[in-house]
């Protein structure tokens, strides 16, 4: 079956070759990166087991893009901070926050293109968006501040790497878990309202 709910199925074989069942051709990671940039949905499955391995293949594409060009999108400080959340109580919040931030960023990028097109007309400058770096930097600052505020909502457990109140961390009991769940619900509600 070539498609599942509008998604093209890419099969990954043991020899690491990727096969696009929608076009019946072998593809490369670069081809998949192009599909992502065009907004084409696809899912990558292990050809033998049928397991969904889309996450690991997309991560591999990011790794290749980062190492292939001198222009990295992921600063070292961001990578270190991201790694520090693995195994941390914040791990379950980070994916939702990052997804929301990227959607907001994409929406604002579209708005910025529209504003520049209205102000300067349809020129290579407005299509490239290399010039308005101050606007991008300001958006990054706002997203970082929003992330910090979201992390501070979990002050009963301290910030990552710091125990609450300067004490050693204790394993949470049932009451603490209930409070954490309630704080997560409040955080999700707040994140949803920020996106509106």
C-alpha cells in the first residue's frame, strides 16, 4: 500500500536504501529533506518489521544538514540544554513546547514575508529574508523567554540541574505527582492560549 492517510510510505531496507512506495523509486536522505521542505507528508517504515522509524530518519536528515553546511541551525548551547532534559522530569513537556514554538515561528515567518512584500514589493530580498535578522533574533528571544517562564512553573521541583529550595531532590510521592499533573495541565492550557 503506497499511502496511509495522505502520507507516502518510505521503506528502509537493511542495506540502508530508502524506497518511496508512492513513486516506486529509491530515494536519498536529501530527497526526503526536499520532500519535507515542500510540505509533503511521509512516514518511514522498516521494510522487514514494519516499525515506524520516521523520527530516527528525520533526526538523521538534521544531522546531515548540520554537518554538510557551515550554517548550523542548532547552536551548541541549545543542543546542550536539550540533552540535559533527557531523563529529567521536564522531558515530557519539552516536545509539546518545541512543537508549539516552531508552529508559532512558522506562522510569524509567513506574516513577516507578507509584511515585507507589502512594504518592498516582490523582490529577491523579500523572498530570501536574510536582511531582517533583528526581527528573527527578537523572535528567538521571545521564544526563549516563554520557555524560561514555562520551566519556572515547575518550581516545586526546581529548575533543571538545581533542586528546589537548595535541598537535595527527593522522590515525589503521590501528592507531588498529582500536583505535577495539575501543573502540566495548567502549562498546556497556557501554551494553547499563547498560540491563539
